[in-house]
C-alpha cells in the first residue's frame, strides 16, 4: 500500500508541467557554470560560488532521479529498463566515484554530458535523437558514396593539377582533403580561376564536381535525414495512441453484457409477434 502511494505521488509529480521546466532550468544553470569556469578571471573572482552552484545542481539532479525512481516503487526493476534512467544514473553518480573526480578531463566530460539530459525532458528533442539514430545505417552508405566520389575526383585532380599545385593536389590524400574543403563552396571562384590557368578542362572538372558533390550529395543527405525524422515522428505518434491491453475481467463483463442485450432483444421480438397475433382474434369478437 505504501509503495503504491509513493509511486502514484511521484508519477503525479513527474507528469506536472513545471517538473520538466525546472529540470531544464537546472541543466542550463549547470551548463552556464561549466562555461564560466573556462574564464580564469571569473574563476578567480567567484570560484567558490561556481563550486557551490555545482554542488546544488548535483543535489537537484539526484533529487530528480530519486523522484523518477519512486515512480517504479511497485516494481523497482522497471526503473533500470529505461535507457534514459541508466544514462542519468551514470552521469550523476560517476563524477562522485573515487578516481573519476581527480581526472579533470573525464570529470568535465561527465559534467558536459548532463546537457544531453535535455533530450529526455522534451518529446520533440527525443524524436530528433531517434531520427538521427534511424538515419545511421543510411548515413554509412552515404559516406561510402561520398568517399568514392571524392577519391575519383582526387585522382583526376592529381593528374591535372598535381605538378602545378603539389601542396593541394600532390598526392591523392591532399587532393581528397582539398576537395572535401570545397564541399562548402568556400573559395571555389579562386580555385576555378587558378585551375583555368593550367587547363581549360578545369571548368568541366570543377563544375561537374560542384553538381555531383555539392548539390546531389547534399540533397541526398537532407532527404535521408528527413525520411528518418518522419519515421521517428510516426513511431512516436503510434506509441502515443497505442491501445491499452484489455483486462480479462473487463472483457468477460463486456461479453456477459452483450449476451444479456441479445437475449433482451430476442424477448422483445417474441412479445411483438404475440401481440400482432392477438389483434385479429380481438377484431372477430
């Protein structure tokens, strides 16, 4: 009885609109404090205050985690079945372990990971994260196509400009790096003009590269991500409208009510037929 009461109260608290907003505010305060620690002048001036803010944020994170654990008071194993709960537990408890706090780099990385907790507070952010995860298999194929395209154009670039510009096209690796930087089209005008001084084929080379790599591949990546996001939205919508399982006792009661309703309708039909049959006899009398 006590566990059920605790679970219901914690569930009401977590479902309150202000709960996620308060958690988000604490995450942002922790992120701002982490950013201020990168300024030596600020650390010198208000260093103890930043440490106090850090301890307060950890205490609030721990309280939030306890409330979420209280939701599963009836069945505590359900708390560990949620991946987000395990992530929260890791980023909150790990910095408190001996050996982790002394490692400054690891300690700061774990503090920075607390910002990722923002994704579990808002469904829209979770959908984006799920969409990115769904796009990973297609992203691997996209990266393979991009690498093959860059490699092919790098070989052509080495053949055409390797002798004139060895610092940019001297090897296939340097050529691939140059072409990768050109994906943003930054400096493409100067690069095209420099190529035309070597050969007129540079126009066809760079124009075809811009069409194939900068436009087609970019649109392919955008389409891949949008498709994954749409699938994530549909999965999230289907999870929200998922019908609840029917209780066996409720199903038996509904079946009994349906049988009683059928029997009542049959009885009404019999009474109606008998009343119709008596009308001619009364008329004869």
